[in-house]
């Protein structure tokens, strides 16, 4: 990456979030022609696979970028973004593990860093005006750098798909042009999001070609037993072998994906107010969240756990809504991290036929006491205490019910007319 932070041309500079695909390749020249600015392309690898970063970097330069910044952010994404989501058990609408929403803030961070390094005044992205990502990018950018301007060529400069294809062909850009890809796909190490095409008819069932991260769960291989070791809410070993957060996600993507775990098909409430049909694949994320939730059941105190569920939901909504860098999100992070103090131990799971089923738990920090829980000989629970506990626990309800009876508002216990003795 160049260390040049000045522009000798006197032109303004725009940093563009660059994927290497048709739309953002065309956007390089399109922005230049319509704004007169120089374009710096920024490609960030969050585990989406595909082409080598150096190939993407060279394509950006060949398409007219004056600089090209590439970053391998896979470890950063897994550790600093996916792991907080795992600790929060983040599932939007109880289903979606924030596949795209989690990747936007790490991309934003690199966009702003490049803008500072190369002296840019504007950051551009390829989002439309109908989705969540435009909000996530722009709110994230201005949260980190309030002075930067934001630009969306598709939304603001009329860069439609047909226009992009024509522009690429006319200017002989080094990018494949096709009108036949039926889906809009976004993927990273945490999962894969698929939308548009025939999926926009919510009665249509996804076809086999929709899926890539998961195999058909209808005909699974033999069950796969896995033991995941956590330390303070983060997976640190799989089947006894030490792993980084990235390695844990990748390994569980492979093993849970082979069993068809993590297929999600929902109609989702977008931030912009519309409902959208989304299909996701997140085998590693869903298996890890299931394991983490069960370890919390063993190690987190009841009232703390109850409150955390509400905090986790609010945390998830903030991240979905593009508020990763917000003050409330930062405050909730502190609470979530505190709840993970004792979330350490092992979870045994069986992966099979689309399901990740917990079959065993163990933890030195467990709150489960066998001697209190057992109904057999050796039971340490003093049942004589229960009578007084129930009397006190039910006191307010008992007093309220007595008042209702006194004032004629008690529950009607008369038999229904159609009920015979």
C-alpha cells in the first residue's frame, strides 16, 4: 500500500469500496467522469473467497483507479466482529446471524483509514437506495470521520446494471459482463446472503443452486460429533486442537455445512421499512451460537441470563441498523463482556441432517450442582424450605386476588352453560 497522502493533480479524491465486480469496476470511471475526482479503490477481504486480492487490486488500477488499497481483514473480522456477535448470541428476528451487517463496520474502518492516508474527502460505496447497507456504510463512515462526505453511484449517479454493462463494454474494461446472474449475493466467513431473482416471490422454494456453503440436509453423511472448548465466551479449541476465532469459524463452516446446518429462509424487516425475502447460509455461525447459548445455560446466573437476552436483542438490532460505532452499542459491549467471565468449558454437539444438537456440557465454572438437581439418594436440596418460599413468593398475588374478590372482580368460576355435570 502506498504511503502517498497528497494529491499532485489538485483534484479531490474519492475512496471507493471495491469488490472487483462489474458495478464497482465501472464506478471507478463513472465517478471520475461525473465528479472530476480521482478514485482510490479499497478492497477488503472478510473471507468472501473468490479472486486473489492482488488480482483485484490490479483490476482496480486497470479500470482507472489512481491508487488501490487491499487488506486481508479475515482475522480482524473474525476476532473483533464475529466474536462479539457470538457472545451476544446475535440473531436478528431470532434467525439471522448478521452476516452482512457484521462485515460493514470492518470495511468502513478500512475505507476511512484509506481516506485519511490518501487525502480523500469522500467515501463511495456500491449500495442501492433500498437496502440496509447504504445506512450501515454511511452512518459508520460519519461516526468515525464526521467530516467525510458519502457517495453512492448507484443511488446518486444513476449507475444502473444496464448502464454498467454498456459502460464496461464501451470502455473495454477488464471485467466480465453478464445479465444472467439471477441473485444478489454477499458472503464472508460468518455466512452467505442470497436475495433477488425468483426468491422475491415469497411462495417460491429455494432451488439447489441457491446454496454453496451447505450440502443438502435431506441426504446427510454419518453424524459428526464435535467438542467445542470455550474460554470466556470465545471458542479456543475444537476436538482438543487449539484454534483462533477464524479457524473455529472455518472448521465449523466445513463440518456443519457438510451436514446442511445453518440454512435460513425468512421474510425480514429491513431498516428502510420494507419487508424483504432473504436466504442465508451460516453453518459455522449457527452451530457456534447454539453451543455458546447452551454453555451460558450452565454458567450464567439466572437473573443475569434473563437480562442478557434483552440486551443481546438490542445489541443485535443496533448492529443490524448500522449502529456498530454508537455510544449505546459500546455500552452494551461492556455488559455482554462482563457476562462472559465464567462462560468457559466444553460443549459436545452432534451435527447431522441440518441440525446441531448439544449432547454434553462440562465446565469448571458451572452453576449446575448435581447434588441439588438429583432426585436420587444423596439429594442435598432441603425440600422443607419450599413451603415457606412459596408462601412468600405468592404473597402479592394472594393479596391482589383477595382484593378482587372483595370488590366483585374475582375470576368467574361458574360452569359454562353447555357443560353438564
